[in-house]
C-alpha cells in the first residue's frame, strides 16, 4: 500500500487551490503543521483484505470509503464553480483547479465564464478509504509562520504560494472517478432541459451498459474523452 502511505505523508502538506487536486500537484516537500510523529503505528485498511499502512502518525485517522453516483443539474459557469467549491469546503465562485481539470479549462476564468453557456456532469466517485488529520487545533510550523509576508508584497506573496501553496491538506481519499462532463458554448441552440435529458441518457448508457444513444451524442467528442462538447 505504498500509495496509501504516500497519501498519509501528504496530510498537513500545502497545495495551491488553483492547481489540480491530485496528489502529484501537492507541495510534498514538508508538512506545514506540527503533528505527533512519535509512536507511529501500522494501520489496517478498512475493507482492504488485510492490507496495512505502515508508519502512520497517531494524528492521522483512516475511514472506509464509499462509492457515489452523482449527477449535477445543468448550471451556468459561476453556479457550477460554487457547487464544486462547496463540495471542497471552499467559499466563493472563483474556479478551483479541480473545476478547471474536470471541465478541461485552461484559459483565464473570466474569459471561460463568458464563453461557456452551461456545464453539467454525471459520474461515479469512488474512494477505497479516506485519510484525515485528527489533530485539533492545527498549529503551523515556525518555518511557515516566519515565511508569511509581513506586508503587502506581491513578489514575496507569489514566492510563498509557489513554496507552500494556498491551503493545507487535511483529508484525502484513495480511489478514482469515472465522469461524463458536458461543456456547452453560447453558439449551441440546445436548451438546458434538452441538455439535461441527453446527459441522463448518456450517463445511463455508459454506466448501465445500454446500447442506444440519442442523435445528439454524434455531435460529441469520441467516447474515450471525458469531456463532451456540444455544438450547434
């Protein structure tokens, strides 16, 4: 379970909210909070058939994961951004890196917001197990406290974010997702009601081994792509 142990080491590390949420994008050089590293123990993985995570600090807890099917409503750009932020316990409508990665967005977010009419997704979100920090309150390491700019200094702030990130990882899941994403441009004449019906159709087809697709799906990218872009 080397991956699980790597995830455990990432707890307490920093990450940039504007980057992808996957493990390889975390700032893994160091933990930014003080944890009780003494008395690290081996922890059995819930439902893991005897698998064990080794050397886990006592401030790290482990829970059994779950398998969830979730289908969003058809939402405007800002509404979808707020929805995904809420699910990540983040306030506001500024898109996160997870939002951008999910919908394959790479431009300036204000530009993307102007170009996109509707967004929606349907998929399975699977976690085998979850790891989380139990320590409370969390105490920043002295190194991080000293590195915080004492005044408004864009250069120093940029360096801080590149080095430590914008947030601290307090929980992670080991698992994966299988998701259909719909990204509709303003040039499309398809109504939101139609879009919802076709997303339901496509989701039920892909996730329940159906055989018939409605004609609109011939206007999407090939079936191997995660993102389906609807055109007029």
